């Protein structure tokens, strides 16, 4: 079977991201998965156990300041060289900002079609995408070149299939054009131990109804009890209650968790665009006419400052 | 500084949006068409840079005839002029072909800085800035929540999952922005009147030296095989809190095995 390249997404703090395990699981259906690690020195060693656990037969590693010190372009150059050499059956990347950007450069370098936000990929290259805020399902395929797709987090159930990967170091030969955008600093912002928003199985979000930044502690508390991530509506972010990187909606993140809890969110189309493919939705809002209730599998009309603490207490009791 | 802002006309994301049944392209006929919201932040950023450093701001749009409405709307915010790439052969172009056309147009405009929104609200594909940078051999600073211009040096704060990166490059460069970067101005009455007289140059594929077969549905690098509407979600149980709403909520979560 031919190789399927999976470009690894990982974080400095937590290692291999769940979407990478999803891509490896998907790649096993299409051929023999090879993981491509692009990062700082030591990245491949730190990630290899996890990549092997999900079936990466081979790990290609390009590491160091040259890869890590510039934005996107060096990574695309390395992957393009690899694609030309090994002629894989498909290339999978995460549908994150950086995953899409690497894919964008690959498409131009290889004069190859590209499909983003893919939720399923058949062996014949037919991809399933969701469009227009989850309202439309599209079947599509690349018609020039190989299937170059970015995979949306929470699309595939990651299943382990342990192997011991072989590691191949890649020669990195960059041009000046790859080094035009230099990363001079990386600054970590509040995050704590919660799962990443787009990957979390449970997301608890707060909206304008939460009232102020301090009250978001209530949202965080419920998220922590459910082992979930915290999200926020645009109204809450615009009001300064919570940082922008946690915004769910048309102009923020798209999430598709098993459980989505909407607290004090009316459910404007802007917000629904980012969460309506969630499997189960529950909502608490004081306005019984709020459109969020049209989506909710379970809704409680009432004061979230009474309902949420009571729910938190009930969960603690049951634990 | 010579600044070009990419502006796309999209179906209003607040309305029902569809793909056409005949050729599977975005239905622009039935929906209300507006400026891609994220592009308004790019226009605002361009105007702020011009106000601080001088220069000229040009709107660049690729789209059908009716995109003229969005171009005038963009100009009413304050840019100096616009270039509209319009050609029947462009209908159904994929991202790869679109980047080829826009790169050809940018090649004629000598921009120091190309500004655009981080994504469009219709496709949400996010690939254009890096495709353009790749084709033009210039830097791409994408996902900016802050942009600083110091002579020919550009520095952005790029939002990431874990925080932000500080990324720097020299002009010429492509910079894409998120909606946290500024608050776009509303067009004034004077601005709206002035926009009617601002020059809008139209360019065809022939003007850009791009062959019709390289773009449109025939030249597309990917194709839509079929599409369907997902059934809308149906509302479930709604209870009014009479003192035990929180407990009822947890009972529901327990039956669904989340607790």
C-alpha cells in the first residue's frame, strides 16, 4: 500500500494533538500512514511514542531553528520536497490556521487542488465537507494532483493501532523566500489544563448573559466539572468578558463536540455557525424565546446564576 | 505606503445560503450579497496606516459585475480607488486559480502592503494570503490581531491556540487580519458621495495575461460532486426553572452519560 502523509499538529505543552491521532486513524484506511514532524529540536523524539501508538509506520522529521523560526513557508517547502520524492497516495493536514496555510502553499508549489474542512475521506479520494455553518454537506474531490486535504478536528474517532515507527531525518534546504517572515517571540496566554477548544469533547460557553468577566468563573467551573473547554460568544468577547481565542462562531472557532453547553447565549446566527454540528446541545437562558432553544436537546429557561451553581453542586454529588 | 486591500463580495452570512443545483457553485443570486465582514477590518487597518504614514489605498476585487456594489461600499469608507477583475470565464474558479488571477493583478499594482481579512465568511478556507505570498515570493504575516508599521518593517501579533506569536517581515508583504485588530469606521455621507466618483478600473483575464482555460470550472483543481442540505436540528425538551432547573439539567446529562 502506498504512503499517506500526515502532517503532525502538536503543542509545546501537551504534545500530539487529538486531530493528529484522527488523521492517522483516517490515513490507515487509505494506505500506510507516515507522520511528518516539523518543529523545534527534539520534536520527533518527544512525539514518536504517541504517533506510533496511532499507527505511524514511519516518521519524517525536520527540526530546528530553520523550521521553527519562520512562519509556515519552510514547513511547506519541506513537505513539498517530500511529496515529490515519495509520491504519497494523499496528504492530510489539520484544518487549523497553520494546517490550512501549509496546505495553501503546497497547492501552489505542486499545482495541486486543495480541500479544507474535510470530515471524511473515502479510499477513492471523495471527500465530505460541511459548508455554510454546517447547513450544507458537500461531496467533492481534487481533480488535479493527489488528495491534499485538511481534516476538521472531531471528525474521526481516533483508534490506536500500535506500531514501532522508523524515523527518517529530512534534509532541510531552504531558500531566502522561505525566510521572509521571522517569528521573534512566542507568548503563552491563559489556558491552564483545559483541553483545546476545537478538539474538546465537551465545550461550555458563556454569552452576554454571563454579565462580566468575573462571572466567567461560573462557566469555567462547569467546564472543569465536565472535563471540557471554555468558549465564549462574540457578544461576550466584544464586551471584554473573555479572550478572543475562545470565541465560538462565524468569526471565531468552529467546534463540533459531543456536548455543547450554552450559558446566557441567545443563539444568534453568528454563534450558531460555530457550534450547530455539536452532537448534543444544552442551553440555559433567561429568555424563553431565545433562538438557542431551537437547537437545544435540553433547555432550561431561567436565571443561570441560580441554575449553574445548582448543576455544579449536583455533579459534585454524583462524582 | 502603497496599500492594496483585497475585498470579496459574499452572500450575507446572516441569511440562508446555498449552493446552486446546476453547477454546484455558490448561489449569489438568491442571497443578499455583502462585503466579506473580515475585509472591513483590513480596509480600516489600511486607512489607519495611510493616515499615519501617508500613501494610497486601492481596493482589489475579483468577482462578477454585481460586485461593483461592494466595491463602492468599500470605497465609501475612504480608500482612493479600486481595481475590479471581472470576466465571465472566472465563474466557478477554485482557490488555486483565484490566487493565480489575484497574483497577476497584484503584479501590476506594485503594492508595498497587501491587506486582507483572515478568511471569507462563505468558504472560510483561509488559504489565499499564503497562496499569494507563495506566487509573489513575498512574506505572509497571517492571522494578525495587531499590526505595527515602522518604515519598511512590519510586525504582527499572530493569534495562536496557545497565545500569540510576534512575527516580523519587510515590505512587500501580505498581511491578513482578524476582527480583533480594530473597529471599522462607518462610511460618512460625504464618503458615500465621494465613492461614486472614485476611479474603478476593470481588468479582464486578457489584461492580466491569464488564459481562460486556467480558471473557472474548466480550469478548477477540485470539483464538487454533489451537495445536500442537512436537516435542521429540532428542538428538544425545554423546561422553566422553578427551583430545580440545575438538577434537571444534570439529570439530562446523566441520561446522556456526560455525568
